[in-house]
C-alpha cells in the first residue's frame, strides 16, 4: 500500500512540474491580430481573412497584424531547381 502511495505522489509531482503550453495561433484564418491589454496581457485573434481586414480592426489599438503560421491552407515553398535535379551519377 505504501508503494502505491509513493508512486502516486511521484506521478503527481512529475505531471505538475511539466506545464503544458497552449497553441498560440489557434484560429482558422490566415491572418492574426496580436493585441495588448491593460496590465501587460496579450491576446491573439486569428479570425481575419485578409491583412486589410486585420489592419482596419487594429487601427487605433495597441495591436499588430501578422500571418498565421498554423493556417491550414498555407502554401509550402517549392524546392529550388538545383535540389530537384537528379544526382548525375
């Protein structure tokens, strides 16, 4: 019984010591607005479909617009031509 309690205490300590971080850019849009609030907290809203829409909303606020790195339809850059070529041997 004592071993079970010790194991449970160890598991609780290990799980509590490793905090889980949330995904920062969690929205469904390609552009995000990061805005700051009173007291230094910041929020990120990734619900904008165009950069102009985001900038219009951010106008006059302590905010900035940026692209969403986790956007589902993001374009993957093509591999350069020298990398696609055959080995030649």
